[in-house]
DNA sequence: TACTTTTGACTGAACAGTTAGTCAATGACT
DNA sequence: AGTCATTGACTAACTGTTCAGTCAAAAGTA
């Protein structure tokens, strides 16, 4: 009885410590990037010795990838859920954007890391964790492709390579997150949801039906 | 007479060598990124010794920033030129996009470096070169802001913060360059010019005036 | 319960590999 | 001869990783 309870106490503490290290690592990696961050600094931030790092993780890269994988997997799954639960294309896109922006507001440090390290993460590698991450990224890309393909077939999106429309949507989203990170804006990015969706579907052109102002030529091609 | 000619020959050679080093460095930085690239490897690629690096550049970072600055400055100036030389908003945007995409097709390695290192480049710093780079980036951002502001005042763009429209345009462009780099596509990105411009102005929605297909609801809000 | 033994997370210091940067010597060109 | 670009061995510092030793908690024993 007591034995089992005590054992689980040790385990719970270990897991908690692992989590503390991961959170410290997230802060340091977000500040410095993978290469410039040192194991020493992470250990210090987590208030453990350097050796303790290697109880929980095989090496620095393993620590880094473990950190990213959890969130990536979770976000990827959430995105698939919300997209598949919506019936209408416009709702799918709207929910996709909302989910992404909410995740950003919840954990900017994670997106800071991703923004800086994405090229490395999608590079070729033998590492299992990194392969899985790459796969996860491609799955999300495929999810967006599906959405676009569907929209094109329904005649609701312009007739192009679905991937190009996907790139466009993701590009707009990433550009907003990057801007929020660059300027250190504290207001929630989720407030941009409808603007982003409208810009994606309708573009930047003013579509209001008003009499033209002075000196304007007709814009439509 | 002869002396002056000889002096200039030496100078010309020195300048040429500097250029060779810069080009070798570009290849290595594009492959490895700033941190993972070593001065030894750059020297080897340039077919010089490591010591020769330090004749031309104060240190590794100076080499890196010099490399980027030249192109950045040139691209920034070219963008300002073409934008200011066009009269119409749509032409400004079109030329902006074309100039950017052409520059990408001309030198993908440069954009590979920028894509990977942009967060570091816009970070806070004391370094003079890096400060100048950050300033150059902000100037281009301002250029885009101006374009958008003008379009908004003319009633040709939707009434929002000009910066948001700028983010959108740049986001779409960057997303396409990133995709081209990720997949190693060899076909010129400049072929995407009109698609990108149309997506920016008109969005992803299909605007053709055709009878709706089966099972479609009206999409417009 | 009182004791001994075992476990294993954790420490801290040492290790080993790497790499940016230096400099005395070399050699080529004027 | 004098100047200057170039070399490449060297240094100094940094940093990821290891490991013998520590100690509190868990398990075993009577």
C-alpha cells in the first residue's frame, strides 16, 4: 500500500521536475535560439544542476525537440478537429485561423521558437523526433490543402493549385504572428481573426459599393 | 606611372578576393546557417586560409552582416525606385512584387539566409551594421505602409491600419519564397507574380460570374 | 515499529571536442 | 629592399557530455 503510494510520489516529482526543465528551456530557447542557448543557462533557469538535464533528456537536441513536439502535436490535432467538425468552407477557415491565433496568444514563446527555428526543423535529418515533427508539419499542410481543394471544387475558391491558396492563408497568419512578436505587442492576436479571414477570402481591395471619390479611375481589371 | 598602375592592380585583387570570400560565405551560410557555419569551412570554400578572412573582416559576424547588407541595401533601393516610379497603386504593388520575386530568382541563397536568420537580424543589438540592417528593413516596411496608406485614402483598399495590409502582402510573398526554398523548386518564382497580386487585391474567393454549381449556398457575407 | 539496505535523482567537477581569433614566418610582387 | 597579402600552427575560451559520489526517500527485515 504505502510502497505503491511512495513510488508514485517519486515518479510524480520526477515528472514535475521534467516539466520545470522544459518550461525553463522554453524561455531560454525563445530568448536565444537553439544554438546560442547553453545547457548551463537552461539548468540555471530551471534551478537544477547541469547533470540533472541528462537524467531527463539524452542531449540538448532531444530536450529541444521534446519541448516542441508536445505543442506541435497538440496544435496539429486541434486544428484537424476544428476543421473536420465544421461543415462549411468559410467556417473551416475561420475556425482554423481562430484556433491558430488562440494558440499563439496562449503561448507566444513557443511560436517565437518555431518562427526562428522552422527552417532547421524542416531540414533533412535522421533524428526520429525531428522526422516526426516534419511529418506533423506536412500533415497540417495537407489539412490546409484539403480545405482548399474542397473549396475549389465547390467553385467557391479561384481555380488554382490548392497549395498556392494554402500558402497564402498560412503566409498571412505567420506574417501577423511575426509582427506581433517583433513589436512585442501585448494585445491578443485573436482580435485579428475576422480581418485575416476577410483578407484571405476577399483580398485587400475595397469592395464597398460607394460612389467613387474624386480623381479615381476604375480599379477592376 | 607604373607605380600607380601596380597599386591599383593590388587593390583590384584585394577587392576581388574579398568578393570571393563573400560569395563562398554566402554558400556556406545558406547551407548551414550562421551558427553552424565555421570560419574554417568558409575559408576552405573560398580557397583561402582562415587568417585571410581576418584581413577583410573584423570577425565572423562582420563577415556575415557585410554579406547581407550589400544585397539588402540594393534590394531596398530597387524597391523604392520601382514603387516611386509607378503612378498607379496597382502598378506599384505589381512592380514591388515583380522586383522582389526577380531578386529571389536571381539569388536564392541570399533569401535562404534571410529566411533562416531574420529573427536574429531584427533583434535588439548594439552592432552598427546590424542596426543599419534593422533600419533598412523598417524603411522597406515604411515604403509598403506608404503604398497602402495611399490606396486606402484613394478608396481602393479596405479601411484598415495600412500596416495590416502591408503585413498581408509581405506575408504572401514570404510564404511563396519559403515554399520554393523548402521544396527546392527550380522554376522561376516570378511566374507567380500575377497570382500573388491578384490574391492580395482580390483574395482567394472565386469571383467569376457563373451560375452556381449544385449544392452551393451563397458565400457572400 | 526500529533498523538496515537499496535505489536513483541529483550534484559538481572534470573531460573532450570544437572553434573564433592571433601572429610570427613566408613568399610574392613592385 | 620593402611592402603587403597570405599562411597555418597556436591559443584561449566555450560548451556539450560524462561520471563518481551524495543523500533523502523507498523497500526490505525482524
